[in-house]
């Protein structure tokens, strides 16, 4: 008797685990759109603006009458900065919700957790983040910029402006290490010299020893691929030591989590960065978009960066493809996307490149002044040249690989 | 050793194990496919909680870094499976690597008479070292055999295959059976271990180390033994985990996961085995359900729940429930006894 | 020569930094045997106090030196009254409770201020020049503050009646209670003091680090390891732990890079605890504070 009461614990657990499967999952005629992002935990500085623009995209689609006469239903999951939840929610979205498309992932690790799951359940997957490049997957569209689009532009620009000797600091994980490789390649191609490359664990907050090393090396400029909240300390300590006025900084990561707001104006003035989007992008779509966003979220809305804009444009690209295909089923939608589909978004025209399932897009170089990025140069319709080196989905569509997991060997860089 | 006696002591364990077996065979017919697939991850974490319940609840060793063995098992499995092209020996390698490392570390600390919170800090520190080092390994030069370490992004784990048949891989929904079976076997094994002479000596050392030593038991050896065994069990959890998630990343070694393991055991109750398992399922369900809502911040809700828990259910779920039942049963049993004695008198 | 001085300066700053973030935790752990896993969030709250106050137009010095310790100290007292006081003598339960508290504080700050908050502060004070090298004057100031803070805590414990009562309670709570000391009040004040010191540290670091709701996680492990390695003595332990671990970290970080620097710190802590199972002050300076 006692024992049968005790199994109450196990019994309740079983019932509880069943609950999400049975409650509130009534079948409707809606088209289902799932989003998995980190909305709490250490990565929420990236995830929160992405979630806002995703919501706005779905609202915009529905306000325009939905797709194919059906409403688009958004399900959002918070992966809580934990990889296992990505696999879990991807399974739930694909096999449970039967989502028509899943837009998910911030870090490359999260994307690599999702990709095989969604491939197995044949669910269309969008990854709307700038990353190190190299995904070659028929089922996966990567709308963010890659090093050949941004690093290739900011390195020559900064070297022309400041000089040939470069010191590289980067976050000690895959993105940082691979981006540092690209930086060295482009520095060498422009006749420059890389004095030293240093990598920092993501939780380092004291950069004193490195600042000494930079002072010893006397470079003409520092290029940074530092990432996350702790690394903001670098820019502050660098400015506090009076270095920013002597040796300027260019970056491929600063600002993507709106870091420019976390340091004061004089600590950031003059930093140069390159992305596929800045708020100053000069086109009517962008102006209208920002006005609507301010109206919706108020004057203290998050500053728009590439991640946030790609989340909006990714959703819109998918919507365009559904309209073109006349159905929300995966295969026709993929075909419509790969037919060279273009969407005119806030960042300018974004075109799917059928060879890689990446995007050709406008690329901007911005200079930071008083916590705001001013665009100093823009480049139109830049192709994802790095991924194109290793990926040809036209010739060989049946693949789903991540070629840069092996470093840059695939792209011919040692 | 009295066999009957052991069986009597193990009765609750066997009952729970039986319930587990029933659940294992019924669940796939009742639950949706994705719930079954996702349960594998929860089961893997429950095995981890079980291993800490053994070493901490019965061995009295506060191991703050139980995830080190869990993660080590997962990495060893993944690397071995990639190199061998099959999972059978890889599982064995995973258990061996984690146990061997635990034996080394255990020798280092227990024979140095490190104890108490200091032991917790050493194990936590070891975990953080793994975290820092493995996160570094993103370049192509970090390769063990055919397996690239992958740094922060981690490695894709090959799925389990049928024993010695590398051509037939298990689908995620089948891995559920394997995971559930592993959990039940580990649970029964732990339940048996604590009834043995070895297990009772460990409990004796937990209660009073000096007294146990004066009785002639070398407490260092017993601690080392239970520490090594629990590391092996954690490694089994690790193997299941990387199968459930599909990849293994250095994140398993971070402070958050190290602390989370401790929390499962505190919530479930120290000194029981089923408590931490149940607590793991409960908290896992809670955190994944929270991720599907966006009204309240997840950390906020989870924090409030944990605080209420520690204030209201300080002993943990399983001991509190047991107390409650015994308290309710006591008066009845006393009544029965009184009646019986009255009958006798009459 | 300039390089040697510059490197030495960074080494000392690294040590002071470690001591500054650990001191509050050491007070709470040393006096009350409570492992405060919300320590990193107390640092974060100190930083947020400064950011929010300066955004509202408060002078940065007032925000850092007065408001940050005051606000976090009051939060500490509230936390002690509502939560910690039920858990004395149950060290492991305080782990769970303070872990819950840490999640709660992160969630609360995120809910109120969002995932990140814009700031306008930068480190006050100028630049120190050493030939080819330069360092921030504010870092020198932080080294000074750390030393002053240690002296102040020492003086409080050694010279005031409060300190005497607190030390007595720490050594033997039953006896102090029998002598008429209200141990609950002592614990409340001590926890508040530890929180205030942590808040001050967080406030002082606000101009040189990023201030985000989740930033606490980057500090807690290092502070925890430093305090435990130091052993039971609050001041001598923290100082010894910081000098040893911070020194090793700084040297290795300069020679080989920051990842190996961190690993060296961790390995040193393990070897230290193996050789001295009760921390540095479990073997040396046993009588010290």
C-alpha cells in the first residue's frame, strides 16, 4: 500500500511530461512558424532584439492578410543559453508542433545541434546570424554575413587609413579562431603584417597584461573579434590606458550585441566595424521600418543590429517564398527560395545564392561616434565568396555538412 | 551475507524499478514521439543525478564536479565511437576513462585527507579546467584519431548501434528504451550496492569517519571505491546524454551545470536514490516548460521556486514524503499493537 | 625597464582585482560558513547601482563609493532576514538557496532593465605614463582602494566592539549567546557588511567592465576558489589566496596567453588544496584575521 503511494512521484512525473504534448495543441489551419533563441542566460543580449524583430515580422505578415489566405502562427522557445534545449525544442517544433519553418540559433554550436534534427524531420531551417561561414546544407538557409563579406571589407579599409602593422585579439572559441585566420589572410593580401594574435576565454575581464603586450608590439592598429559581456572590459580598459587615441581599433564583432551602448562615448569613438546592416542604412524601407519599430516599442527600443535585421529579413524571405510557391510545404518553398529570390529589406536587397543557400547582401563599414554607428562606406550586393569556395548545392544538392568545422583547410587557408 | 535480508532491504528499489519497466514499455504508446525523444536527455541527466546521490548521499563526498565524469564519459564515447566506427566498445571506453580518471583524482584527494567543502572546490576546479581546455580545441590540429575536438562547437556524437553490428543504428525513439533500461539497471545496482557490506561501511564513514577508522576500516579506500563507481555511472549518463542531444559541447563542464547537479540531489533529498531521479525529471520538465512561455523571465521563476523549496521542503522531496507517510502510518500501527495486546490480555 | 615596471603594475592590479571581488565572499563565508552563490549577482547589483544612478545624473564618485555599498548592503540585510537566517548551520542548503537567489536576481534585473542597459560612464582619473607604456590612473586608484578596504575591515574587526562581538560569535556562537550577545543581529550585520563590501567592489569595477545582468557568472568561480584556497581567515586568507593565484594567473597570462593563465590559476588551486587541505591560513598565519 505504502509503496504504491510512493510511486506517486514517478506517476506524476510521467503525467507532467505528457502534458505539453496534449494541452493546447489543437490542429488548426494556420501556417506554423517556430523560433528558438536565447532569451535568458548569457546570450540574451543577442537573442532579445532578434525575438522582437521576429515577432514584428510575423505581425507584418499577418497584417498584410497572412500567407495564402491563412494566418501565420508564431511559437517562440527560449533555449536559455543551453545547447541541449536547442535539440529539444527543435524536436518539439518539428515533430510536435509540425512547424513549417524553424528560425533558430545564435552560436554555431546551437546551429549544429539543430541542423541534424530538422534535417531528420524534413523541416525547413533558417539561421539568421552572422557567423564564420561554411555551412553547406540543402535544408538550411543562412542569411547572416560571413567573413568574406565583412572581414574582407573592413581590413583593407582600416589598413589604408591607419597602417600596415596589425595586432589581433579574438575570443577563444570557434568563431574567434576562424575569424582571426581570415583576418590574417586579408592582412597579408593587403601587404600588411600581423604582429601577434591573442585569444581570450569568454569570461576574461582583466585585459591588463594584453594591453602591455600591445604597447610592446607597437602596432598601427588592433583588430578585435572579442565576444560577449565580459569582453566589453577590453574596450574600457584599453581606452582608460589612453590607448584608443594612439592605436585605433577595428572590429568584426563589436556592436552585434549593442556593445557600443555598454561603454561611454569617449571609450568607443573612432572604432570601425563592418556588418551587413547599420541603423544608418540609407533606404526608404529602413526608414519606414525603424519608424514602425519605435512606434511599437517606444523610444528606448533596442538598437537594431545585423542579427535583429536578419531575423526580420529571414522571416520575410520565407514569406516571399511561400507566396511564390503557393504552398507552405518544404520542397516547393526551398525551390522558390533557391530560384534567386530577392527581398528588399531594411538592409537593402537580400538575394538567396542557390550555390550555397547563403545570401548576397549589401555590406557597410561604420565608424562609432557618440554610441552611434555612422556609415562611412557601403558595398552593394556582396556574394558569400568564402562558402562558395567549398560548397556547390547546385551540383550536389544532397548534402548537409559544415565544412569549416575543420578550420579553414577547406577554403585553402593554412 | 543473508540473501533474504538483502532482498527485503531492496524491496522499495525493486518496486520502483518495476514501475520504471512498466513506464518504459507503456510510454511510447501513450506519449508523443517528440516527448519520447526528448525524454532521453532527461533520463541521461537522471543517471547523473543518481551517481551524485550515491557518492554524496551515501558516501558523504560532496563532489561539486560530478559533471566532469559525465562530460568526460560523453567525450570519450564520442571520440571512441568515431574512431572505432561503432558504439559497443566506445561505451566501455567511456566508463573506463571516467572511472580511471576518478580513481586518479580520488587517490590524489582522499589520500591527501582533503575533505568537506575543500573537496567540493577541488572537484569543481577540475571541471572548470576541462571547460577551459576543451573550449580551446577548435583548430584542425586538435584531433584524436579521426575525431576533431571541435572546441566550443563540440563534436557530433555518432548514434548508438546494435551490439557489434555497426550497420544498424538506433533511431532516437529507440534510444529511449536503451536509456530507460540503463537508468533502471544503474538504479538497481546502486540500490544493491548500498545494502552490501561495502555500502554500509561507506554510510558508516559518512556518519562518523573517525569511529569507522577506529573500527579498522581504511576510510580512504572506501571513499576512493564509491567515488570511482559513481564516476562510472556518471559516464553512462554522459553516453546517453550525447546520444539524446546529438552532440557534446564543452558547456557540460560549466559552473551552471555543475551546480545544477547538486541542486537535483538537494531537491530530491540526500540519502535516497529515487528522490534525485524524480527531482531531475521534475526540474527538467519545469525548465523546458518555462522555455515555451515568454511572459516571465525564466531565471526569475526558477529562482523563486528554488528558494521556496529550500524554505518549505528543506530535507528534499523523497525524505519529506517518506516522513509524511510514516507519520500517518504510525498511529495506525500503534492502534493495531494496542488492540493486539488487549486481545492477549483478554 | 619600463616594461618590467608596467608588467609588475599589471600583476599587482590583477592581484588587487581578485582580492577586491573576493573580500565580500570571504567575510560571509569566514564569519558565517555560508557559501553565497549569489556573490556574483551582488557584484552585478553594485555595478547596476552605479550605471542607473549616473544615468539619473548622480555624480560618479557618490554612486560608486556611497550608493553602491549602501544599496547592496540593504539588499544583503533583506536577503539575510528573509532567507539566510532560516538556514544557519546548513551549509549545503545555503548553496541551493543562494543559487536560487542568484537566478532570481538575474531574472529581476533583466525584467526591470532589459538584457542590457546603456551607460555613459568611463573611468575617471587620467593616464599614468611610464616611458613607452601607459596605464589607467583608475587602476592605481583601485589598488589603493583595495588596500584601504582591507585596513578598514581589519580595523573594524580588531578595534571596534562590533568587531569583537562578531569575532566572538564566529568562534563560539553558543558562548557569545550565553554572554548576552544577540547572535542573530550579529549575523544580520555581518551579512549586510559582506554584501556592502561586495556592492562597493561591483560599483568600483563598473567603469572598467561590462555591466550586464548575467555578468556575475564570470566572477563567482574565481572568487569562490580564491576564498577557499585562502582558508578560514578572512583577511589573511583572501590576501594570501589572491597574491598566490592572482600572481600565477598574471605571470602565465603574460608569458603564454590568457587561457593558459586561467588554467594555471586553477591547477595552482588544486595543488594548493592537496598540500594544505584547510587552505593557506589553515596552515600558516592561523591566528590572523
